[in-house]
């Protein structure tokens, strides 16, 4: 089909991602994600192939697959630590293994999204350690701009190293400065002005796209929970600077309270995405520990089905962590909500790997 590509691109010239030089595979993915919500949503899971509850690095294994017989249609990965030249990310995932998992998932037609809990470049603290002036220090002319660029260089090397079997760059949805309306990260709402965040966003995107010439990226802007469309848009960098519009949400209250708030946010996101011509997505979600055996089809799916999203992504199945902390967001074999997750998988709108493969998202 190479011969027909320029014509195809011209015909749709009005609808390109923010990177006008995006690779053919990236443009295909972008356009599929635009129309996919009419059919259903890709089901995604963070770190799915690396570990699950009670296991780590077992080739081919996945908690999602153990329970449903099907892999996710979308895979989340995390780069925190790459800026320090660490061989593993902040959750212990070796970057070399991550690259192989990404190749594997892409080969079977899955979609890749990447977040980055980068350290605080001003103080050397973690992403969760804000300090006044951090965002301003990263902008051109700021005292940490050179350091920040050197960190972006490392991210660029990794993103550039993701290659398909024909040597093509694997498209990635890069989720920059996520949950930026919260204040737990140094880029959060109480630690910089909307203008500073927007300048940092545009600087970062321009640097990756124009300086580093990365053309395999779609860019996701996502808040945490939000109360009004104005709140979601407060730090929005502009229609020319994002491809995916999303938010993260976790259930921490009763089913009824969660469902009502979730429904309301999805309604607002739906109109924002339609108005601004963006891909709507639930960029992170979860109910830690899944104590309700019918949560998937009793609480979550009834709300989801009322709305149109290109993808949803459950956060990581870390399992038991030091200090007795327990974290998982999809069931594993024998978990209380496992049977209900199988029913969720059977929903025609839930697109896991087998359905994603059929969509041929890169063609
Ligand atoms: C958080 C938790 C942490 C993890 C961090 C970055 O939500 O899952 O355990 O280190 O994300 O992935």
C-alpha cells in the first residue's frame, strides 16, 4: 500500500495529529483511535506483561490473560528513572525488557502508552516532591533548562529505539505531566501557574518533535478527577498541542458515589473532546483490591457503556509491596471479581487484544 499512502494522507489532510510529520503508522493509529469509540474502547493495563499479583517476568504471562484468555488491547509503561540512567524504572521494570514487551505487543497489534514520573530536576527529589519555581526553572532561560533537555534526550533515545520488524518506529501515546490538576507531583496545580505549565508542555513537545525529530508520538493531556469543563481546561496547552483528551479516576467511595461522579466526568470529557476534535480516553482507572465481586459489570460497565471512549487503562497489578501495601486493579486467577471480569471482557464494546488485532490499527 506504500504507493497509495501520499494520496490517502492528502485526502485526510484536515485531520492530522499535532505532529504534521508523524509516521504513516502513527497517523493510522491516530485516525483509528478517532473512529474507534463508535465501536468500543480498547482495554489497557499498566505493566501488564512484566508482572502481576504473585509473579514477575514469566514470558507470555499476564493477569488479564490468565483470567480472560485474552491480552489487553493497550499497554501502559513508565519511564521514571530513565532520566538518571537507571537500568530499571521506578517500579523495578528493566528498560531493556520494557522495549521487548513493547515490540511484542505492537507486533500483535496492541497500542502503547507511556507515562513519566520524572524526578524533580530543580531539587533532585522525586516526582512527588514539589518545590517552588521548579517548572519555571525548566523553561528556556531557566537554570535547569539544560538539565531538563538532557533528560529529554534520554527519553528520546528510548522512544527512538522502539522498532517494529520492518525497522519502523513504534507509535507511542506519550502521556505528559499527567494528573496536572492535582498537587501531588511537582508539575501540579499548586506548584506552577497555568501559563508556566502550558509553556513547559509546548517546550517539551517541540523539543521531542522538532529538535529530536521524533515522529512516532501522539500526545495525551490528562487531569485527575475534575468538577467542571473549565477545571479540565484550565491548563490545556491548546488544540495544536494535544491528540488525546483524558482523565484519571480511582474508586475510593461507594459504588453509587463513584458511578455518579464517573458518569458526570465522562459526559464533560465527551463534549470537550468533540468540541476540540480530540481522542477521548480514560487514561488511568482502578478500584484497588477489587473487593466487590460484581464491580466490573455492576458498577463500571453500565456507566462506561453510556459514553464513547477510544481506550481505558487500569493501573498496575503490583501485588504485595514492602510495608504491607497491596495494589492491584485487574483481577488475577481466583480473585473475587475474576468471574465478573470475564463477563466484562465479553461485552462487545470491550476491545481486548483479539479485537484490537482485527482492527489493524497501524494500517
Ligand atoms: C503509583 C503507584 C506506585 C508507583 C507509581 C509510579 O500510582 O502504583 O507504586 O511507583 O504509581 O508507577
